[in-house]
C-alpha cells in the first residue's frame, strides 16, 4: 500500500469478532488491534479505525454480536 502512495489505512473493527460471547473480549492473535496499528506505524502508515457497532462489511449481522 505504501509503495502505491497510500498513507492512511482504514479498517473496520467488527465487534462480533472481539466479543463473540457477551462480556468476554478477545484481542489476541489475528484480533490484536494494537499489533496491527503498531505495524502500520512502523511502516509510516496512519490508521483510521472504523469502530462499530454497525459495519457495512462482509460480516454476519453487520458486526453486531
């Protein structure tokens, strides 16, 4: 992305992936938002988080748990 001239990465944060069970959050592995943001920063990219609750992405229930 950076080589293509992109400076900002926009990403959905699907609640349903981080709180599959109500009240129990999972930020490990591929769900590690901090690691993703730090990786982008390492490469000089800004991150624009698109926080729910509703997300117009390809996920069941629009991202709702």
